[in-house]
């Protein structure tokens, strides 16, 4: 059941100018660049399509061979590529849960691929039996986001394992938020054939504007990706920025610890407010919060220049807002604004 679309394997790969020559050259007249562009050096050159240096740096950071790494313009590019490489339009569907990160379903539909969404259990745990019941030979790939966006849930490793043991297709574990969780190694130590771990530099690494994501997958997945992706999917500055970021792991870790502490502080403060009904346990850098009147709270925050994400339109998320943990000062401003609203509400509707 773990297959790629057959026609992909037959297309001779597009080779770009920089693919064909290997070795050290002093004069490059192969890619129609402007060699007079002194104002743009070194960015007058096309970037490395194979991301050799970046994959090398990631390989050292993760302890994973470079042949098992794929780099994309954000993990969104990798999600899009996986859909196109694996699913037959009009025949296949992806298997996923609901609510979860919306890109899986949206881009599946864009490519004419169906979506089988299985609701999370009431406590937001993984619906293992429901997922397996929805799977068949037309669901070649499952997307599981752990910790899940927008619920913040880190499903038990046992439940993920139970699903993987019986699902015959590719399993994508989207670990965009894993660094904020109590299992920062994620699924890496347990990975086996057919598992594709997605990671991103956009969250813990603080580099959303650069658009760099990566996957850890079987060498055959990486090989097909490098044969069929857009040749220059990652700009040179983006590759350089990611390599530089990997050298700052210590600083990244410090910020993660601060965000985890702030997550706890914000959650505890929110629970003291009568407009807050529930703060869902989160292993990510955001909190899903059920308010009494979420949309009014959303609007009142926006009027004060504070933007959060209204999630009340998602299944099982009625009356919720998803709130990113910001700097301590930003979190204080949020809490002050909510406390003000809370006081006003208590005044208008005093509890007997
Ligand atoms: C679960 C999840 N996966 C992937 C992404 C996309 O990440 P990137 O910026 O690497 O495309 C996001 C962004 O919000 C996300 O929440």
C-alpha cells in the first residue's frame, strides 16, 4: 500500500544547470545568470537545488543520515508535494483527524484528492479505531499532527503506535510544535519505514519569514522528492539562515523554556477569569481556550490591537480562541485586557 504515483517514477527528472556539473569551477556560464551583478553577489547565483550544506547541518543536528532528509519552502511545500507524489486525483483520499491543521485537507482538495476526516475523541485523544475503520486501499497516506493544531494535544505514543501498526499507508507525523512539548525528540527515536516526520523552522526556531521546513523520511522518499520538486525551491538566503540557526540551538532552547513557563503562567491566569470556561492542556506554543462568548472576546481584543485566532467555527471547538504565547510583556497586555473585560462582565451580570 505504500506507493508513489506510478507515472512519477517514469518521468526523466528535470535537470537544472547546477545539477549537471560536479566539482570546483571558476567560471560559471551555464545558468544564464548576470555575472556582472556585483551589487547582488553571492545572490546572483542560483541556490543549491540539493541543499547539500543544509542537509549536512541538519544531519549533524538530528543524527539522521542526509539521504533521509528533504528540505522545502516551509513544511507546507512538503505537505503539498506528498499529496501530489502519493495520491491519485479522483481516486484516493487522505486520512486525517478533525479538527487539525487545515492545509492537509485544503491542499488535498485542490489536487482533486478526497479527505476522510475522523473526529477526535471527546477528550481530544486520537481516534485510533475510527481512523482504522475509515482506511482502505484508497487512503495511501495519513496526516497526524502531534502536538495537534489547534488543540495542543500530544497524543500518547501508545495510541500513535497502535495506529501505525495496523495502517498500511504512509504516516505523516507533523511535528511543527514538537520542540515545545514534553517529548522534544518526537517520533525520531521510534521511526520506522513508512513514517514521514515533518518539522519546521517557523515555530520554535523563530524563522517563519524564511520559509524553511524539512522532513525525515525513508531514502526512497527523499530521492523522489529531489527528482521531482521545483528545482530551486529554497532560496540561498533561506538555506544560509537555516544553517546559521542550527548553530544557535542553545538560544533557541532558552526561548523554548521561556515559552513553556509563560504557557503555564498564562494558563493559570486565564483560569482565574469568569469569562474563561476551559483552558485545554497544551504541549505547543499556544493555548486553546473556551470562553463564555468567544467571538465577543475576540472582537474586544482586536479593538485593543491584540489579534488572536478565533477557532469557534471548527468542530469540537465551539466558543474557543487559539492564543499564541508571546513575550512576557505581550502576555501581560493580553491578560490585562481580558481582566478588564472580565470585570465589566461581572459588574453587568453579578454572580449571586
Ligand atoms: C501543524 C502545522 N504544520 C505545518 C505548518 C506550516 O509550517 P511552515 O511555516 O513550515 O510551512 C503549520 C503552521 O502553522 C502548522 O501549524
